[in-house]
């Protein structure tokens, strides 16, 4: 007989579909974790809109469905029957999640793919993983002054994840990088050069972000912990010996221990 999970349904969704951020969320204060798990699960639903839809219009229809979920919660309408929509609606109605932040995350997923240029790509990162990190920080009591470095931390994690997943994304017909970064039809060797350059650049930018987050309150550290994984990813991806596999490599014990150590210390 299968043991019953001690996690709530939305926490189990977050654990299954976004294990990185789920691990980071475990270092949030217990009273805030369900809200964070709901936010993570919502972000996964937005990401899946692109992954499961074969046509761009179908992705936009899925995203519009989530926009209506948020707007209906703001208007006080009953929640739609859905495993994520119901806790999301509750969190909006009782003020735990800001609808403006959620709508920005939706808008970030509505942008064209591939992005028009490098600037558009960075704006997309800011509106997706960046906005998610900022809202996590707000929920956990991070000062408004740290919203910008939290956004940069989220963007770094989003970029590192894009690089890790690029081979499988390209194989599935996705083009997450603009053509002024990765030319269309680039050979695998050319792709590897571009990715290493991006990882090296991302690693350099992390230093100022980490410095800016030194004053992050301990109770909000979970919002910045993905930066620990981004740094480890960039180090690997910038290595001349790193090989991009057809599927992203699973997290190792070293990654999990690095997050745990930073979370326990309350410093990234």
C-alpha cells in the first residue's frame, strides 16, 4: 500500500514539477510555505502553456485562461475547479499574492518565441523568473529596496535553466534564444561556443547580485536560493569540458547540499 504524502496537493505539484524551487521553498518560514508552493505551481502552469501547446495560438489561449483565473479572483468570483487555480484564487483573495505580479508573469509568457533580440530576451527573463523571485521575496518580507537584485537573481536562474535545457528545447522545435545570440540552424559546435560565452557572462554578473543580496533578511532567503543553483550551473556550463546532453542532467547531491548549506546559514 502506497504511503500517503505529507505534502498538500499544491506542494506535491511544486515538488514534482519544479524540484529546484521546491527545495528552496523548504527554507521559507513554515507559515509562508503553502503560498510559495502555490506560486511555484502557478509558474509551472504558465511554463507548460508553451511546452504542451503545438501552436502559438493554443499557448495564448491557455495563458488567457490563467489571466481570467487571476481577474476573477480579484473580482471575488468563485474559484475555477482546478488543482492550482483554487489555492491561487484563495491566496489572491486573502492578500497573500499580488495579482499585479501574477499578471506580469502571464504577460512574460505571451511574448513571441524566439525573442526579437537580446533586449527582448532579457525582458522576458525579467517578466518570468525575475518576477517570480520578486513576488517570492515580497511574500517572505524582503524589503522593497531588494526587489531589483532579487529580480536579477531570478533572471540568472532562468538563464542557467535555459542553457541547461537548450538541446531538448531545440529538438522540440522551441527557440528560446533570439537569433542575434544563437543564429538559426547553428551547428552543435557553434551552439556550444555561444552557450559557454553566455554562462561565463552570467557567472560574472552573479558577483554583484550576490553582494546586493547580503542584506536580505534570513526569513526571505528562500527567494534568493535559486541563485546558488544558477552559479553552480554557470560554472559547469562555462567549462570547456562540459557536454550538453539531449536531456538536462539531474541534480546531484552537491547541488542539493549547496542549497541546504546556504539556506541553513541564511546567506547565499
